[in-house]
């Protein structure tokens, strides 16, 4: 009787959407746009026009996710493609759920928690910077996603999109010396804020 009850429970679990495959491992690369409000200039506008981290920026990253039943857990790395000015990147774990209403469709809702790095703060073409040019901030975020899972031989190809929203958990001040042909200016930045983005993704699931 006990064995029959266990078998029945397993069959019921596998009949729930998203439980058809007991486990899988996937990796994808993604790129798109993000909008950040992570720094604000508090003084010295004369030499820093346009080097404040506000606006649309290219973003690229990698995710690796282990799915067991409905549960998903993984790792995230993100960097920027525009290396001419202030850079933003994140790294941290992911945790959430993934549903499969159809064999070829997955809908995910993940939580992010990790570190948000700002580097080359105040930098730009033709500028020499010194001082507090790099900082790490803890953050939390949400990452919903949708993807097609298309069989290709023994694996599945992933085609889809991620959206994300993040909030830094603390703020810091950064004092940066910016030198150009016009001279040197000391600027003060308030670091910390929010980020939203939308990216396309491609990968493989084992």
C-alpha cells in the first residue's frame, strides 16, 4: 500500500504543468537594453556632461539554471558592452519557479540577490579619472522570463526573452577627480538606485 501511494503521488506530481521533466540544466546568453538610475551627479557639472549613469545602456550576460520540478536555481552574470564610460555589472544567485504549460514553452519567475558593481565612475572619452572610481552595492531584483524550448537532437534550443527590475539596498558617495584638457574638476556622485531592462536570450537545455 505504501509503495502504491508513493507511485500515485509521483504520477500526480508529473501531471502538474512544469513537472513533466524531473530535472534539467540550461545555460543561455542574452543581450539587450537597460535603463539605470544608479548614480546622480551632486556637483561639478562643467566637465561631466553626459557621464552620469542615467539612460539606456547595452547589457549582456549569462545565466545557468538548474530546474528540479517547479523549482529553479542558478547563477547570473551581467556586464556592459559600452566600455567608453561608467560601467555597471551584476553577479549573484537566482531562485524561483518555472512552469511549462506546453512541452515547448516555459514561463519563469525568478528572484535575484547579489552584488551590483559600478566602475570607471565619471569616465569618458579623453578623460583621466582618479579617486573613488569603483564601488559594489548589494541589490535585490525580479526576473520574469518566457522562452521556447525546441528539440535539437539530444538537447533543446532556448529562444526567448528576460525582463528584469533591480533595487540597490544601500547608497554610497564617490568623489572623483576628472582631468581633461580644460583642467581638473572634483565631482561627487551619489551611488545607488534602480535598474530595469529587457533582453533577448538564446541558449541550450540539457
